[in-house]
């Protein structure tokens, strides 16, 4: 035993120089080195032996999932494993940061944090907001700029014109400001604006002070009221009247005065009433000039380099996403009575982030090159006498659940189903994605929070994966899917197995694993074939051509919600689209279409093609099992 | 990570391989399966004796017009076009499209004096599900999660909280094990429960053993114990696939006449499923009827919705009473708010939290009661205003849950099912 421990120590000592930080610019390398040094001394002080370094295949999979929410294609894995370049890890991070998938993944993440996956409100242009987020991450906008825009944006919520509407606001194009959608999500409850600001951007929970003064914490009810007063001169005005179909045009403006609350607008401005008389005051206690824009004063203070909370909150969140747990947990609850674990490491990263103008790429480069991020996901061995520690101080890499958008993407990557689903959904894969995410969080996992790294699994989720069309459909031998290509392209079973491992687990099978599957796919079994699908509804995907009888024959004045009950194919939905008369119809329509889009294309896959031999079915079973296993379903 | 405490996970005394074989691949092996079937059947027989209280929430999503349902104002400026009809309660009337409920009014306690402050769907929906206004610090548990937590059986094969046709509010800080198990289409039963196309039991078993081998590989590679959580949930899912109790989700086993009495609608089928689930020991079922957000064409909208509500709810109450389940089953019918007395230019009514109606029945509710009232136009509470904390304290009391008992939330603030409300004695039998 002692010999084994000694060997392990020796190995980790040897492995250290292999960490590729050679190509890092010197100042990044310096930041990484001091971070590593800090971790090393904390581990030594607590007698924690860090896990060994993650191997190349493991590192590549990790950065693909974390930075882009995708899996590395097998060709990329080969190239990476065969490269002798000392700097290949650094280069891989850099090329991912420059990819469009990077912007997509973080736009998804921030859209869920800022707007919620299930938020519905007629006045929000969710698509416009997400496009704006994508642009911010694609151009590596500094974090202070992004937040300042969210806090101060003025203008129109959308650049589109809803159906049944008359005319255009003259300045809709030049005053289009998609970031106002964040304001519009919260404006009916003014305290939500101030509490989201402090929680999301500063990691500080003010809400308790909304109702009562807390004995031990710093802020009082009056502080809260005064902080909320920063938003009170800003409110929206509607251009479109009721009865339009789609997002009505709404303009957010910051005025020079507080709103006059009248009997007519009281319903909308009810939550402003408590704050119109308050003088704005920052959480730091400073009063601000009452002449200029209140929100700009607020943004200046929130995003200032000397506002320690601002940099720390972002760093803590990013660390939690990349390394499973924040220094402070919950990640947005900084307070004296909830201290950080390893506060110096958090300070070090936050100071670097602020000093370098909130450059998100730089922060990610540092974290991805750091020792904790480059460790293997191995459990501490039980023989080290350190079991009493509740926290392993990141001395091994965690096993992280995937966010729902990432989960769907990696299933598409591993099965090659994106193109087929795009065809089946009439080139509407984006709708399928958002519908799936929404259904998943509301009905499968019952959890709308995007921030928890360890989401509990549920029985409906397990049933979906065991029997549902998501896995059973995408792992079939259907033309165009990866499995079919794998079976036809590779010459031997061993090669096929290797290919399936690369597609799903992003690594090559070990000898014993390969041997086992070769034996299993060669076992003699009967070909299994069951007649039809279990449901009597024939799903034909969104691209079906023939409408349902009830819809085709419906009179022009037929009740819309009744008709919607009969919508079973894509063409039904197309026909019904033109029958919507107002936003109440549109709301029902969107709900029904989403329900349909989340399932129908996958079900259509399940009904297409089929394995023709028992051996093909054995490969389907292997592919299915690979999709269901923890090694595939997590980032580790 | 939250763990289901009744599941011990793999024992360190048993070789890993063996545990896994039983955990996934072996779970379908015939001897275990038939043993489980027997145990489950016995469970079902004894369930009736120790069932205890249960609750069904009929959720009227969108906010129903109180004036056009349970608090009619015929002949007034704001009364709208519906007539009022007599009910089994002397002097109390319902709007004309609820005839079967009017005939069962002796079972109902109608609160005509609900008054709240939230007029936005999301916020009010959260308020009426949890008893608290939304907060960005804290996810409050919904009523169903509280009931699962207080009355549920953690080891039951069926979930303790089922939500039919709609996204309910989740379990908040009580943890996902108390969250709703969602049924999307009552006619389909539990989604993804049957084996997939071209998969029979033998093939499913082969799939599970392949999966068990992969889990084992990863466990050996990493030595991480948390991998077991995945296996435990899969094991429970497979158990549900095999459980005879899962038949409770299949309304096709009901006689045609019974199915018809609930009405030909997904809401009606949901009510029927709710009755079957209560019989099988499920503690809380929420059934959603969506579409009450009648800003436009309120009257045709409400007429259509009542066509679903009236048969569904009245058949449910009748059935529960006939089976002697009504005394132990609290039925609640409400939405997130009422609608304006004023009728807008699109013949619609808008959101109105200041005065509206909610209905309770069964579970020890005093039947045949009209509690509180609104003024002549249905715009203000005229007598006995009922707040959300009072309503939740009353519901908790009826279910035998102490409304003042607190659970500690993660932010260190203790939270009770009712936010310091007081039960309403007039609504409780024998109180």
C-alpha cells in the first residue's frame, strides 16, 4: 500500500510539467502560476493529495462541453491525441473561444439566468434578446459593458412588426435596444429590478431587507427602498394596442421625473408607488447626483473597478460553472456570515479580472490553464485520513450535470441527428431546441434554475431516457444518423465500437471494454420487432403534408382553441397560424406548438427505418447504453 | 447533492458487480419481478386502511371570472350576459353554465371574498401555489410539495405529488423528491412508461446490462460514489414500469359510462385520473384547466370552459362521495385571481386580484357554505375578506398539517405552509 501511494506521488510530480502553459502570454502565465501556488499550499496545509492530471482526451471533452456546450468530433479527437505540440491544450482553448459555438453556449446560459427558461410575457422579444447576447459573447464584450447596457438601455423592445398592427414608430429601427427586454421582464414589480441587479451582478441578496430588517446583515429596508429608487424614473410606453398578434412594440424611456400615478395607470405602475418619494442611495451608502440619469449613476457604481462585489460575483459564477462549485455557495449569496472557501484565490482572480477590463476570454484562459481545472475526476482515496473534510478544495475535478441545452446538443452530436431533425422539423431545429428545453425543465426535471451544477435526476427523466424517443429514436439504424454511418463505414466490429466510444464518450475504448462489446454484439439473439408505436397517434413530424380532417374542413368562424386540439401535424400548425386573431390565440398556439415540437420530430425518428439484423440491434443497444451512462451524461 | 434518504445505495459489503447486476440489469429478472408484483398487490389492499388524507387541486389557469362562475351579479351593469341559477344552498346562485355543480353545492364551501395583491400571471400563480409572493432569494415549496413532505410515503411506488396537464410550481427548497410528477395528456397515462418500439423485455434487459457494465467501468475509473445516484433513479423508473399500481394512471380501465360522466375533455379525464390516483394512495394531484385569461370574448370563453369544468368537477365530487373518499379528500378549485367587473371593448374582462372566488369541498370542509361576499358589482369584498395565508392555514388544518410548523430554508429563514394566517373556522366541519 505504501508503495502504491509513493508511486502515485511520484507520478503526479512527474506529470506536473506536462501541464501546457508554455504558450500562454507571460502575464497570463504569471496569474496561473500564482493561482496554482495558492491551491498547492492549501492542499498541503490540509494534507490533501490532488488527483493526477486529466489525460488529453478527457481535457478536450471538458473544454468542449464547458466552453461550447458541444462534443469534440472524432476527427478532432484524433488530431488532438496525435499532436505532439506542447501547447495543444492552450491552442484548443483559444480556438474554442473564437468559435460561434462559444457565443451560442453562453448566450443560452445567460438567457436562462437573466430571463428564465419558462418566462412568458407578451411584451418580451426573447429572440431579439438572445441575438443581442450572442453578439456580446461573439465579440468578447467586456462584462462591465454588457451589464451597463442591461442597466441603462433605452428604446424599443423589438425590431419587428406584430400582425394586425397599424403603422410603425418612426424611430423603431434606430432606437431598437434589445437589452431593454431584461428591464421589461421585471418592470411590473420594481423591487425585482433592484434585487435582480444586486443578486445577478453583485452576488448580494437584498430581498430579505424588502420585508424586514435583518439583525445580522448589513442592509436595512430603507437601504433597499433607496436602492430601488434608481429605477423609478424609467417606464415603458406601448405603441401597439391590444389585439395584435406577436410582440407589441414597447419603448422604454428614462424620464426626468417620477411617473404621475393616476387612477388609469395605477394598475401598471402599482409597484412604483412605494418608491417615488425615495431618494436614490447606493448600497455603499453614497448618495448620487440627482441631476443626471439615475440608472447611469447606478451602472457606473455597479460596474466600477473598485466595486469588489462586481468582479467577484462574475468570477465566482464562472468558477462554479467550470469547476462545479463556487468559492461562495449559493453562488449569488455573498455576505459576511457566508464566507468564501479559499477567499484569497477568489480575490486573486477577481483582481485580475477587474485589472484587465473585465476581459472574459482572459479569465477563461486562466481558469482552463489552472491546476484544479487540469486534474482528473478521481475520488480521493480513503486511506489519507482527510475524510472529515466536507470540501476537497478542488483537489479533484467534479462530476457535473449538463445544462439542458447542452444535454440536447451533445445527444445531437453523438448521434448525428441534427440534420435529420432539422429536416423533420421543416428547418425549425431552433424551435425544437427551445421547446425541448422548456418541456424538460418544467415536466421532466422540475427545475428552472440554470445555475445548479448538480441537478437531481428524476424518474420522468429516467423514463424519457430509457424508453422515450430522445434516445430510442436517435440511436436507431436510420439513414443519416451516426450509427448507420458507423456500421457501413467501419470494416470491423472493433472499429465500429471504437467509433461509437469516440462519438459519445470522446475517448477510445480500453482493451477490456472493446473485447467485451465485440463478444456482446456477436451473441446470437432474435431480431425484435413490435408492430407500430405504442400510441395510436401517427406522428409524422413537423414536415407532414396532409392536414387533419377537422382542421381542413373547419369553417372560418370555428373556435380557435377547439381547432387547436386537433392539430397533430406540421401542416395543421401552418394552417392554424393564419387563423389566429389576437394574442390570446397566439398564446395558446405557441403552447400547443411547443408541446408538439418537443416530441414529434424525435418520435418520427423512432418510426423511421429499423435495424434489419439482430447484430444491428445489438449495436443500437450499445449506442443506447452509451447515451444513458453517467460518463456520457456528465462533464467530468 | 440531495439524496433520497430511504435509498441506502450500494452496500460496501457486497461486491460492486453484484450490486449493479441487481440494480439495473437484474431488476427485470423474473423472480424479483414476481416477488415485487405480489408485494405491490398486498400494498394496494392495505392502502385503503391507512390511506389518510389527500388533496386534489383543480387549477383554473389564467384567472377565471368570478362574476361569470361562482359569484354572479345578474342584472347589474357589470353582470354580463349570463343568467344566474339556483343551487342546493338556499339563497345562493351560480352562473348558468355550472348546473351540475349547482346541484352539488351542498358539498361545497364557496369563498366569495378572496383578496390578493398580485395581478401578473406568473407572480399570482406562484402566490396561489405556494402561499407566498415570489422572492429571488428563496424558492417556496408549492402546496403539493408540502403535502408530499408532510403526508407522503417516501418509499411508495407511485409519486406522492402528480400534476396533470400543466406546469405546476415545484418543490422549492424541500427538494425535487417532493416535486410534481407531470402527466401531459391524461389519455396517454405516464409518458415513456411502455417499452420503445422494437424493444421487448429480453432486449430491454440486454440494454440494462450493457448500461450496468458502462456504469461499472466509470465507477472503477473514477472511484466516485455519486454515480450510484443515477443507478438509483433508473432503478425506481424500472420499478414503476413493472408496478401494477401504475395502472392507476390509465383511465381506459374505467367503464365507458364513468368516463363519459366526467366529460369529453382532457380536464375531465384528468379529474378521473385524479380519483384513481387518490384510490391508489397518491397524496396530492393537481389538474389544470387552462384558458381562463379571457381578455377577449370573455363570455364565449367562459361558456366553453364551464363545459369542461362543470362535468369534470361534479363527477369527481360525486364519485369520491360514492366511494366514501370525500371525507378524506380535500378538493380545491381556484385560479390565480378573478377578473374585472368592467367589461372591456373586446367583450373581455381583465386581471382582478382585489376580489374573487375560490371553492373547497371534502376533506372535512363544511359543505353548503357561502363564505364572505362582494359588493353589488363584484368589485370589492363586502364581508369576511380571506387572505392567502388564511386560505393556506385553512387548507393545512383540513389536511391535518400544522399550519405553524416551520421548515428551515437554505437562506436561514424558517418557512411554514401558511405565512402566519389563521384558519377560517366557518369552513371546517366541527371546528
